[in-house]
């Protein structure tokens, strides 16, 4: 048998019997159900192999997420990484700013004066509060904190910034989600690419929304038919109010109140139970301004905080404080927003001044975490970030050693931890 006859024999043997031949309609249905991976066009090399490799792989993810291919082709054409974004993302401050210094830097007389003028100018605030919940003073304070009342919105191209962060890989999932959302905003026609500018980390507009939050939460506050958090104060502030409302803002309750504690108070309770104000009162806590609690606040659960230790101002934090932290999960940020809002409304300064604090170097913070771990009090990874786990571990060590257990890491406390761990 020659070669051609042999191949014909093999092919004939492999052919399905007539009774098993797949019909044309069945083959068409199978083809329709087959998932076809989009093939990106040849993109212009950016000069970074890592960036180009990531961008080629991102194409199919974006198409699968619903971004039109023509939008991808147009917006990704000629895209190159932004070295400024990579540098900012990798930078960790050598020194941490003490919370008191942070608050004094944001709750200033100039900012208070501007905020009071704005609350008198913005006629939409009462309707906004009635619809979404948070009072106007809170949203004005966020506006002040995020962009200096709209004056400083950032000038980074959000598409390029998010592509850079995604290619770098440290926060790839987050950055790809934001990039897809930004491309969807462009594809919808609601805002053009040139409008999507913001911080290097992708926060946009007067109230600094990331693209996914813009899509899910921003609103048309001025009724012109589009959401413009860059150019419309009503859109920006109503969007912030909507975000806080969705985060659980409770109408009629305070966000926090400064309190005083009696001698011998157990500061190990800070950042712990969320008891009612009435229950905290049984332990001797009182409003620092001497006023009586409202009936709503008296029944509300609250958590005690001593952000600068037992020597600094003490606060009972209500649910609305934690709603603000859905905007930025930092106790210092939420305190700044709330204290600014109080001052806009006519409140005076805190009853207890912030103590003088020494900024801690990154090496000091890491050394304290390593010492706590060595002493048997787990603070989590020694990353230099003094978060909830580190403060809880420090409180436990302080309590075990007869020290006021406020969880505050001062320079003196770093020295004590280093000494104890060296024994």
C-alpha cells in the first residue's frame, strides 16, 4: 500500500459512521457556545517589556468585563507606564506623623473660616441631608480634606496611573478593577478620557472618588443629567453624602464626642467594646464640654479611643465615625473630618490639647513590633504600620507589666520594649 492509500485508509477509519455524523445545526450551536479569547491588536511598544506583557494579558480581561474593544484600542494605544506613579507607590514615609500634629494641620482657623462661608453659600445642603442622611457640615469637611474645597484635584491621567500600578503588580487586582471602571466611564460617554484626572492612586474629582466608587455611588446632585464630581459642587458633595449613607450613616446621632475619664480608669478598654453611652457613663466617662448627652446618643453604642494615649484627648466614637472611615480607613482622617465639621457648626476647640509627640522613625516602629513578637504578644507582620493589631498587642503587654494600657506607641514605649526584649 503506497503512502497516499495508507493515509486515506487511516482517515476513513477515523471518520464517524453516518449515523453518528454531527449535524450542521449542532456544529453551529457548538461554535456559538465556544468561548473565544479576544486577541489584542499589535500595540505600540512602550519601552517596558513588563508593562507590554501585562497590557497584552489585560486586554481579554477587559473585554470579558464588558469594555468595548474599540474603546480599548483607542485608549490603550500608545500607553506607557508613568514612572512618577511607580515611585509614589513604593515610597513609605520614614517618619510617621503623630495624630495630634495631623489634626492640628487639618483643623486650622483658615479652613474653618472657609468652611463656614461655604455652608452659608451652598443652598442645596438641606435637601442633600434630607435625602442621603449626613449633615452638610460633614460633607463640607470631606470636601475640605480631599481637595481643599475643590481647588486641588490632582492632574494624573487615571487610565495611565492605574495601568502603571497594575503592571507593577503590587496592587494588580485593585488597579485592574479601577482601570476597567475608568474605561467603562469613557465607553458610556458620561465623561471623556481627558476628564478622568486625579491623584496618582486614582482618586478623582472634588471628593476624590476612585473609578469603581464613581460608577457605583456618585450621583447627579444638580439635576443636569450627568455626574460631574470634577466641575459640580452639588454632584461632588451629594456623591460623598450618598457614600456615607450607604456606609451606614445614622441620622440624628453624633459622629463622636470628646470625653473625660476618672482617675484609675482602665484604658485597656480603648478600641474594645461598643457599649452604650449610658454604660460608659457608669464607668465614669463624661462629656468633656460639660453638656448633657442627647437621648439618642445616650442609647447609642460607642467605642472608646485614645489616639494620642491616656495623656491626650479621649473620644467616644459612634457608628457615624466608622461610616466616615469607609471613605478613608484612618482614625486620624475620621477625627479630622468630624472635628472640622463641629467647628463649622460653631463648636470650640477640644477641651484637652494634643500632647507634644515625637515622630517615630520606620526603624523604631519595626523594632517595637519585633520586640512585642519576641515577648509573646503578636502584633502581626513587622511592617512599621502601627495598626489595630500592633496597638492591641501593645495594650496586652502594657497591662501585663503594670503600665497604663492605652496602646499608644511613643518613643519612650519603644525604648521600654527594646529593653524588655533584650533581657
